[in-house]
C-alpha cells in the first residue's frame, strides 16, 4: 500500500518540482537568470518558489559579485537532494500501480 501523504507538498507543486529537477540534473549551481529562462517564469514567481525551497532547507542561494552584474546562484543542499530522492521513490511506487 502506498502512503500518498509521503509526497512532499513543498516539492510537489509544479514550479518547485521543476526547480528541484533542474537543480538535481547537474552538479553545478544554476544562476537565477538561467533558471528563469529555462522555466519561463516571471521574476516574482520564481523568487517565491525559491524562497519556499530555501526556507525548507532544500536549496541554497548565494549572491556572487565580481565582473559585471551581481547574480544569485542556487544549488540543492544535501537535505534537498535526500528529499528529492525520497519524493521520486514515492512517485515510482505510484507509477508502478498504474502498470
């Protein structure tokens, strides 16, 4: 029996799931502008989702300054990677029911 309550509601929302998937897809951090372009989200929408994920401890954002314009880069935390893997495991169980 699958416990659907195990689906992490913080990750399950479409925008946050998209962010988590991108951040998990590579080892390097993603810049805010790159996430925005890839996900086709407005600044405000993306920032809201990023703040929710940061508050949950799933991602870290770091402002970088240097040559040119400052930017914020984001990456999964170890807790975020663990939560994402657990989320995927529950999804795999759910998908197994439909086969």
